C-alpha cells in the first residue's frame, strides 16, 4: 500500500461514524415520500376558517404557579457545561422504515440526556449526553419503593420547511418543577433543561420523522435515587430524557373516535391529592381499570369524581364538551383546574386559541354525567373530545355509563369544532403557520 493510500484509509476509518450516518440519512430521505407529500399539501392554498397568526394571545390561561427553589438546593446545572459522548457506529440503531406504523414508545433513538443531582457534591452536576444505555441504581433507590418519580410528555415535529420544532416547552418545564416540589425532588432551571434537550434533539435529529403522520416523543423524567429507605426528600436524583419516534393516533381513513367506560366506582384524583401533577404514581392505578374497559370492548376510561359524577379526564387526556347552553348559545367547556385536573398544555392552548377566535363561548366549568345525559336527550350535546400531546384531539362517540350506552354525535357534525382545533394546532406544530408557541431547534 502506498503512503497516500494508507492516509486515505486512516481518514476513512477515523470518519466511519460520520460516513455511516450520512449513508443512513441519505437512504432514509430517499425512501421517504412523506416529506414531498407534506410540501405539496402546503402548496395547496386552502383558506382556513379561522386565521391563527403570531399576533394570537399567547398568555397562559392561568399564569403558572411560580417555582420557588429550595434555599439549600445548591448549584444549578448549565447547558453550556454539557459533555457529549457519541454512540459508536456499532451502537447506532437502524431507523424505522415506515414512520406511519410506529405505534407508541417502542423504539428509542441512539442517545439520551442525563443530569445527576447530589446534595453531597454541592447540587446539580454537569449535563451529559451519552449513548442510550441502562441505568444502574441501588436497590434501595427511592424511586423503586415510593414512586419518587415524575415525567413529561413533549414532542419534536419536523415542519414542512424541514425545521424541527417543539411546542411551548416552558409549560412542560413549569409542570415538571411543580411535580418535583411536591415529590421532595430537586427543582431546576427549565430554560437550561430545554437547551440540553435541544442539543440532544440536534444530535438525534435524523430520528425526527419526515412526515406529519409521526413525530419524535420526548420523555423527560426525574427520579429519586437516594440509596436509603426513609420516606424523605431525595438528596440524590437523576433528571434524564429519552426520545422515541411515535406514530399518529389517527390512521388515514379512520374516524378515530373512541368509546369510554364511565364507572363511578373508580376515581383518578381527589382534592388535596396530586392529580394535577404528572407523577408516575398517578398512572399505575389506572392500568387495571383501562384493562376492564378493554375487556368490555371500550377504548378508554372516563374518570368521574364525586356524588354528582363530574367528568374530570379521559384516559390520559383533558376533556372538552361543545354544546348548546341554556341561553341557546354554542359553548365550549372544560373542567377548571381545581386540583383534580392535569393542567394540559393542549388544554391551555385550546382555551387561549378558541377564546381568540370569538366564534362561540369558551368557559372552564364543571359538568356531570346527568348533565351529559340530559343534553343528549335534548339534542344539545354536539361534541365531546379528549385533548393531549399524544393525540392533539381524540373525539368520543360512545360512553358506557351505569350499564347504558350513550351515543355522542361528535362525528356527525357538519363542521366539527374538534377538527378545526386539531388542524389549527397541528399547523402551528408542523410549522405551516409561524407562531411563537412553536420553538425552532437550531
Ligand atoms: C392525566 C393527563 N391529563 C391530560 C394530559 C394532557 O396534557 P398535555 O396536553 O400537556 O399533553 C396528560 C398528558 O400529559 C395526562 O397524562
């Protein structure tokens, strides 16, 4: 081998990681027709019924509770201190062939973000991005015994312009910190964490699907890892995030409406509890009830509360009802944030957006199953739907309540409000409309 050939071989060997990524990206881009379709759709100049522009009122419906950091929290982490250890070419996973068939949370990207907190070492440690790997912890770690854990659900969307966007991340950070406070876990600077997430997203950017039928789910998680059995604040914690490409809730051609089990003998949240915080401990007790719904041929659980059977949430979504009120006006209502309701980011966005439209009344108000039955009997209930990051909007067509099936005409409306809401929100998320709620990742 000549010296020149040896140098070239050395260069190729040194850069093989980049080369493999380049080849992978090229194959993926070539094989994916969806981007083209999305661009064609964007060009179809359709006039929306309601125009949402950057001038929309982007205030919170309820100003979030301010985060008060503990005096003895110690030092905070900074995104600028990030250490990055990239996956080796052998560790890189193949990306899915068909973004439309992804399902939810089954595949994960090549890297993860980790930030440890150790009070004994002065507070938050430097953030690090590493290949996706198993976590090692002491069997006494608090998360394993007392569910000292909280999480978030966010998404990165590849816009029609190819840019990657996340949606109102400041709200996820606020909700996370409130849950940390309630769990005796250390709080942190949300802005710095969003910057760390952005770095992770740019490293794994090719995992953000090139289609509007899918997105990259972001799962920030905070756990207490103190190796001690006391039910007490965590002096050691791990804040981490993994990423998972996920499909759409709505397959093309299907109306996507869900049927619900409304059984008043189960409740998800109660006054003074933590139904308004996204903690893992809220979710395990719902699994068996969900199984019961499935066994009865129903897709989700409608969570009721109280003697009057108030509707609180549906599955892991907030609930909205569109109906004709006593004054004969069309009105959109959702239960108020009374401690039983998770302050959904989709919920808040829908309230702000529909109030701005001014096309119908919008109100936060409690509503009950007897009220739903009566409105149905009088032909005044128009639509019922769940809302959340996973699905944006999930229309409801049937509720099994006290052994009776109530048929909801959500899918029978000529111009359904839930469709308009979904379109407007996804237009913002996929960058068809420029909007301050959508934050572009550099
Ligand atoms: C119980 C519950 N309600 C509502 C929501 C919807 O919240 P968001 O719109 O922020 O996704 C979620 C999902 O996070 C949830 O788990």
